[in-house]
C-alpha cells in the first residue's frame, strides 16, 4: 500500500508537506498541492479516513459565539455548561476547542492554518451567507446551535412544547378567566416567532382568546420596559407570558414597584431558565433551555459527520424541562 512517505520520496519533498497537501492545509502552495494530489493518484494512494483512528484522533473544532451590543445578552446562558456539553458530545475522539466571536466580517479561515479545522459550531446566532459559502466551498462540517435554518444542520430548543406547558399550567390555575399577554423584545426574530406561535396554538387548544397581534407587547430593548407601560398592560391581562427569563425578571421588578402582587393579582412566566432567573423575586416559573443537552447533541451529530460521514439532520429539537416557580 502506498504511503505518504512513498510519495514524499518520489517527489523528493518532506512527508510533512505531502501530509499537509493531502489534508487541505493552506500552508502548501496551491500549485504544489495539485502536483502532490496528481502523484498520489498515479501511485494508487488511498487516504485513510479519520474513522480508522477514532480514539487516537484529536479534532480541531471552532466554537463561534455571538457578539451583541446589548450587555444583558451575556446573562442568558452559562458558558461552562456550553463547553461541558460540547466536550461530552465528542465520544469517539478528543477535541481541541477554539473559541472565537462572530461579526459581519467574520472569516472562518483567517490564516493558512485555518485549513486544519475539522468542524464549526455556531452558538446562538446564524452564520452569515458569506461564512456559509466559505464553509461549503471547503467542505467543512458545521452545525448551528439554537436556530432552525432550512437546509442547514441545526440543534434547537423545542419552543412550542415549552410554551404549551406554560399555558397549560396557567389555564389549570386560572381556568376560563385566563387572559394572557405575550411580552417580548424586538429583533428576537425566529425565537420570538416560535414562542409566540406556541402560545397561540396552546390557547386555541383550551379555547382561550388570544390575539397574536393585539395581545403581543414588544419592547425595543430591556431598558424600555418601564412601570408605566407594564401598569397599562397589567390592567388588561391576568397573565404575562414573557419571551425569556430576562424579560420576565424585569417585568417582575416593575410590578413590584407598582405594588402589584405576583401571583395573587397577576401571573408572570419566563423561558430558558437563564442564570439571571435565580435573582427573580418571586422566583419565575419557566422552561429550561438545556444548554448542556443542546451542545451535546450538536457535538455528537458533528462528530458523526466528521468521522463516519453520516449527514446531519436539518433540525434536531431538544425538549426542555418545565420548572414551576413562585410567579405563577
């Protein structure tokens, strides 16, 4: 069987150069790469797949995190849990995990050694079209965490089931008197829509009137949620279903300033079981976004594509846990 060393001797170059060229490293001149591939083909070289190494292999994985202008976004998940989930998802190989932040000018291959990256995980944001184009061109496996993008491998929370559990809980407590409002933020995009649709579908299931337009109150940002606006909303509804725990915690704070008793006068719920929820008083009723399980599922599917060439699902949903607090 022809080896890398055989090719190197034939071409009178180093085995390391041949190895880099055959593994798509950008450290080798493109012209030389073509010659090496041609020589390898003539000599009948067959590249061993990474699956034959498995436990001895170390994969280079890039974790790309979002960069937000809103400081509160950093409160919505535990970074250690994200890392732990990714590490536990790779069971056949070890990994070198490199963390980077995304931007509109993000380059997945910023230098020549970028060709040594085996896979990418984009956490909590959608990679740009240009980034996706580069990944597909280089045939580098990737997965997007907590998004549902048609035609792209994604792992996301099951938002509709979570909202159904929240509405079911509120309906059992309030019965036909249940008057829900959905409190959200602008520019949450897909997450907002999935959770709003979940509330709407669950209300229809129980015969509760809910207008997705009139019963939805969207704020430009966290700072714009003030007691005057919350007072006006609280007079019309007896349950405020918040898009996430950050919004829920702020709403609780404003209701407390107004002297509105929760849950006696009005119920409030959150979503995601963010770390900030532990500061809410009363403690928010919520649904967990299982970061560890999401990351583990993403890592496992990425590993299978890299090692065994098994295509990833377009979308893999992970169901969170309904957590009863004191606010509903």
